C-alpha cells in the first residue's frame, strides 16, 4: 500500500519534472524524487527488519514454550525421584528396625544358649567329679545352708523388696484394724 502511494507520488513528480520549465524546478523535482526513492528504500529496509524481528520473536516464543515444557517435565521428574527416595528411605528404616529387632533376639538367644551351655558344663562337671569326703560334704551342706538361710531371711525379713512375710502380715493386720474401726464407726 505504501509502495503504491510512493509509486503514484513518483509518477506525479516525473510528470512535474517533465512539465517544469526551468532547470531549478527540475532539479528540485529530481531532489524530491531521490528523497522519495531513499524514503522508499528505507521503508522497505525497515519493514524487512521488522519482519525478521517478528519471525525471530515467534521463533523465540516457541523455544521459550518448549523450554518451559522441559522445565515442568524436569520438575515433575525431580518430584517423582524425591517421592521414590522417600519410599526407599522408609523401606530402609523398616529394614533397619527389623534387623535391630532380629539382632536383639539373636543376642538374647546367644546369651541364653551360652548360659545353658555353662549350666550343662557345670552339671557334667558335677557328675564327673569324685564324690565328696565327709568333711567336704559337710562343708558343702553348710554352704547350701547359708544360701538357704539368706533366702529365708529375704522372704521373712522387712529388708527385701516386698517387705518379707512378717511385714506383709503386719500390713494385713493394720488393714484389718482399720476395716474394723470403720465398721464400728457406722
């Protein structure tokens, strides 16, 4: 459209140049024609630059959209990997807890087995030992008696954890006395 307008102005100027009577008027018309031609070329150049810039803009917008899609896909991939890592960590923790439990049970079994083995060895050693002489037998009986006395004292004495039988009887008597007093007070 602009090119058509410039073309019509140029044809008008050419006619004016032919119709001009003197050289100064022709020179002025030629100068105007050259200016108009220069304007036409400048306009074409700028329109071409704008077209190139517009094409570049569309191309860059397309690349930006593609890059944003890639960015979103990568973000989703990162989130998926994080979720997988969390699941793996939970599994590791569960396995670790189970292993610790199994290890504790295994240690208990080993300790129990070791204790049973020690008892078996002591029993075998006791069975394989020669019978004790009379003084040794009385000494062993005395040691057993001391052990029994200690056990009976713990049960009967007030120093044990439960307070012994005597303390329990005293506590029960005190309870009965309180119950009797409460019943008499009615």
